[in-house]
């Protein structure tokens, strides 16, 4: 029972893009590891850019640049 957690910033990812991530991840696990898609869990966590840091800055600060 694979569990995959994808973390992305919450800036404009569409429902279609999320669906593609879930489908693509599930397919990859099936093809590479022969895992059953019916027992594969893919969770997408969207993180506010104020809560995601790189180096000494938040992503929000970096993108203001």
C-alpha cells in the first residue's frame, strides 16, 4: 500500500494539474513497482508561500525579488 505525499506551494495549481499529478504518480508506481492502483494513496499538500522557506527567506519574499 504505497503512500506518496506531494508538497507544493499554494499558488494557482489547478484541479486538472492535481489530477494529473495523482494519475501520473499512481501510474509510475504501478509500472515501476507493480503496485495496485486501488491501494495507492497520493496526497497533495498545498503550503502557503509564507510557510515555505529557502535559505533565510520565505518563498513569498523570494518571489517579490
